[in-house]
C-alpha cells in the first residue's frame, strides 16, 4: 500500500507526507526505482490526466509538482550514486518559454549517477545560452528538455545556432520531453531523442565513450 499512498498524497499536493512516505518506503527496503515509477511518477500521471480533462487546475498541479520535488529530493541519493571521476560534461536546460523542470531534473540526477558532470541551466533557456555555455564550459553534450508543443521548436534553433557558430561537429545535441519524438529529432538534425531519464543518461554516457 505504501507506493499507492505516495501516489495519492502526491496528487493531493501533500509535500510533507510524500517526503515522509518516500523515506518510509526506502527504510522498508523498496527499490528506489519502484518508489519513483509506482509512487511519484504514477501520481504525476494521474495529475496530468486530470489537468488535461479540466478536473483540476494549475494551482493543484503546482502543489503536486512541489510534492514531487520533495519526494525526489529524498530519493536522489538512492537513485544513483554519483561516479567519482567525470566521464564527460553536459549542459542541460528546459528551453525558452518553458518552465517545466521535473523531467529535466530527473535527467540531471540520472546523468550525474552515470558519472557525467552536469551544468544545470534551469528553465526558460535560450538557444544562445545553450550554445555559449557549451563553448565556454567545453561541454560534450547539450541536453534540451521541452514539455510544450509551443516551445519544442527552440530545439531546432539550438541545432541551427550550433552550426552557425561552427561547433556542430564538437558537440552532441540530445532532446527529450513529452511532445518530442524520434521523428522530430531526425527532422531537426539533433543527435539523439530518448524517452526517459534513465535512457537519456545511458545514451549520454555512450556518446562520451565515443559510441
Ligand atoms: Co504543465 N503542461 N503547463 N505545468 N504540466 C503539461 C506539459 C501538459 C501536457 C498538461 C496537459 O494539458 N495534459 C500541457 C502541455 C500541452 C501541450 O503543449 N501539448 C501543459 C500546459 C498546457 C501548461 C500551461 C500552459 C498551463 C497554463 O498555464 N494554462 C503552463 C505552461 C507554463 C510554462 O512552462 N510556460 C503549465 C504549467 C505547469 C506547472 C507550472 C503548473 C507545472 C510545472 C511545475 C514544474 O515543472 N516545476 C506543470 C506540470 C507539473 C505539468 C504536468 C502535469 C506534469 C509534467 C511533469 O512534471 N511530469 C504535464 C502533464 C503530463 O506530462 N502528463 C503538464 C513528470 C516528469 C517526470 O515527466 O517532464 O515528461 P516529463 O519528463 C520525462 C520525459 O519526458 C523525459 O524524462 C522524464 C521521465 O524520465 N524527459 C527527457 C524530459 N526531458 C528530457 C530530456 C531528455 C531526455 C528525456 O534529453 C535531453
């Protein structure tokens, strides 16, 4: 019952209870991945569905998102222990006009767990900022997240700007987020689309190994 309880409390936006239940689940020996998938993400799926159907509204989604963040905070050290030496450097952000950052934060956690150094640019990140950061901080990979159909087009700007600035052959560009697809990735000339945080981290590590 513990994992469904986490999902329920997340839907109600009970951040403190979610935090406590996640800790309890860890103490009782539940796998961190199960707590993430069957507790936190399951709850957020219901929230997304209800939001889509106008059963709940933005304030409800915001408190659920806060509860998700609190739960993730407890889970983070358990999801993946950070590697000791960096295998490569990544900059990550949610694209301009887009404030959704839960998925992006999850990708960051998983990448750090794979031993990648991650520069987190936050949300509402312009193509210019992605490119200037990649140049100044010598990043191997640029990671763009988008949750809105109206903002995913910024990913194409990132690819174009990388070409204009002459760094396209020096940096890989990875994209992800609910409205993005493999087909879209190909159409804009990005290097990889991955559907979830764990796959994104595996792909980034593979790129850094030259695969
Ligand atoms: Co918004 N929102 N939201 N929202 N929100 C969605 C995205 C929406 C699908 C809801 C719906 O209608 N069903 C819809 C978008 C519709 C569309 O574009 N087609 C929507 C909308 C419309 C909006 C507003 C416009 C609402 C309004 O104001 N009227 C507004 C926009 C604000 C803005 O950004 N400018 C808005 C606002 C918000 C909140 C602020 C209230 C809140 C965000 C809080 C936050 O992030 N700090 C919020 C939330 C929470 C959601 C839903 C419910 C959940 C998103 C989420 O965090 N999911 C969402 C509905 C849904 O997705 N079911 C919705 C959990 C998270 C772990 O999943 O981010 O998909 P996700 O990440 C996944 C993968 O996509 C992937 O890995 C993660 C899992 O492992 N991934 C990557 C993500 N990035 C990746 C990058 C990679 C690889 C994989 O490589 C680089």
